[in-house]
């Protein structure tokens, strides 16, 4: 199953915060076990950067980006989500070229 992360859940999972719900923690556990995929919108990454810069939550931003980059089950998405065929709908040819 595929999921879409929000900022709080991502940071709470990454920092091992007790604030994360058991349901959200289960989703992240299944993702890390290779049983699901979590998409991370660019706005979530931007908000994580703001939180990091304001030192509202202490975490290693580079390590977070590295974990997302190196994972087969976390995907940062900037222009939309891949469709079921794995293609990015935002890059689809609309016939206007």
C-alpha cells in the first residue's frame, strides 16, 4: 500500500518521538520493512527545513535527506505522485507540444 507523509509524522518517526501515533509508526515500520511506500511531498521537506533552521526540533537534516534518498520505499515527490504504472503524471505529454 502507498502512503503520503505529513511533516509531523515524518519528523516524529525520524527522531523516535513518543508523539507519533501507533498507527503512523506502523505505517513507517511497514515501509522500512519493504511492505509499503511512503511518498514525501516537497512541501513536507520544505517545512522540515524550516523546523530545522528554527531549531524547533533537533534532528540531522542531512541524515533525513540521505535516508529518503537511499531508501527504496521512501520517495520525495515534487511535481505530483507517480501513477500506478510508475510514471509521473505531472510529466505526461498532454499533446500540446
